[in-house]
């Protein structure tokens, strides 16, 4: 019987976690909303069991959590994220789950000006109060977020943000998944909060330089205002709540509040965190449009 549950299993981090758990020989249950192509890919992994559920449906959560000892909690950062995660915490407690590993965010705090950081902090508090064991993973900006600009970088050699010249210690999502896999399959992580960063703080201008060097063509970072970026986010399909939250996130980066470097990836996994240059070198075809 599977005793591990992954939520957010078809997303970027959840699917990578599923692959890493499968590669370790672990058995796990993956919670999905629909049986689509991504769910089929999960189901094909050795050790995976796919179950359908919805955070709005407590009965489906209880069915997914039956027999589960450890769970990985991750949802999309929507306006409903806090309510969905709190519902999961309640269901996990009622189902007898022993340990929840929650994907949070660096600098999560109830009084943060960033809405994402506030809701993560409230869910963390609920887990502390639940009586279950918990582990909080607090990653910085994902390197893979740059892939959202891959077409612009390939076609025009530019990308945009409102980060100014503040350094940010970006992290590769594969390192986040590796820490999550350790926390789910080994002991000693109960009651721990891990700040997860890459090995160095880099300005967005420096990211552009590294992209230029690895792609062999000029890439430029264009710092824009929030008033300039917001319409672009909305046009790209981001809901208003999330788009405004992303602006708050980048204001947090621009204030220099995400420049610290944590040794947690190497401490937990025994492997150094990936560099941004290594990430770009492995994904040049994506950024080149080839």
C-alpha cells in the first residue's frame, strides 16, 4: 500500500518530485484533478498510483489520504490557494497523516506585503497547530521561471521584469524536488524549515549576461515599471489576483530581500545546488527556439 501522497503532482515541481521518487524505487500516490495526458505520464512511472481528487471536495481528499503516512502539499498560487491548503491540512489530520511536507516560499510571513508570502505563513501556522509533524520548504525564485520568456529570448533576445539591479539567489526546481524527496523518504526532517536557494545571488542583468554567453547571442534584461508589466501579465493569461501578486513578489526581489544564500540543498541532499549557468547550458535548445 502506498503511504506517500503528492499533491500538485502534474505541475512543474510535483511532476519532478514524482520522477525522483520513482527513480528511488519509492511507491507513492499522486493526486490529480483530471485524468489527462499529464496524469497518464505520472501513472506510467514505476511505483506511481494516480487518484482523482479536488481540494473543494473533502470526500475526495479523504479517499486520497486513506492509509497515507506522509504527504507533500503544493497547490497553484491562485486566490483559492490558502483555502485549498487549509482544507487539505484538516483532511490530513482527520485521516491520520503523520507528516506533511509543505512547499512554502522564502520569507513567508503573516505581515508580509506579498500576498503569496502571507498565505503560505497562515498555512504553515495551521500545520504547526495541527499536531502533525511538518517540514517547510521555502524556495526562492525558480530558475525555470525564465522559461516563460523563452520565445522572447529566442526571437528578440530580451526578457522583462521589475527586479531592478537587486541580486536574487535563484534555485533550480530539480533541487527543490530533491529536498522534498529526502524529507518524504528519510527521517530527521520533522519540525525543520529549509530555505532553498541557488549557490549565488545574481542580478537580472547578470542572468542576461550568462544567457548571452551560453546561447552565443546577445540577450538583454529590460527593467520595466509595474504599470508596464501588469498589462503584459494579464494579456498572457494570468488572473488579476495572481498578476498583482507577481508584482508584489518582484517588488520583494527589487528590495534586495531575496539575495541570501542557504546551504540547505547540499545539507539535505549531499549535492550542491545547481548554478544558473548549468541550468542554461542544459536548456539552450529551449531558449534558442530550436
